[in-house]
């Protein structure tokens, strides 16, 4: 799991954005997230910010659910997790998806 946000979720995996709130900075929480992700074969990134820890994780659905559950139940001893949030992602409309695909497609020279 990287510490920089650069992951793009592949269609064959489930991708979740996760926000962990509480005393989760300066207590070994990011290394814990990394080890847990490695154990469960989860890819993505983790970073601290002003609101706690921000995570993007991708992998098999069952592994992601286990990962999210264990973030709270197995946190480092000095951590105090007050919330594990999964913000909902809005689905892109078909027209928006086509528009984005057209805008990012490679143009071939004529």
C-alpha cells in the first residue's frame, strides 16, 4: 500500500475510500494499515490529513470488508478509533462516462 494517492481502481476489483477518525496519528496507525493490507492482499494508499487517516483500498469484496472491520478492532494500542467511515461514491451517468472517455481517448494523426 502506497502512501501517495495514485491508485485507479480496476474493474475486476472493488474499490473503497475509507476515513478513519480519532487518535490515529503518531501512534503507528499507517504502518498498521500497510501490514493489514499486505496480509489481506489489498492495494491502494493511506495518508494522514487534518481529519485523521484517509485510505483508498481495492481488492476482493470479502477481503475489503474484513480489512475495514479490522481497522477498528485491531488498531494499535495507542490508537483510539472513533469512526470508520465509507463515504458513498456517486455513480457517473452514462453520458458523463462517455464524455470522459471521449475526452481522454488518444487521438490518431490523420
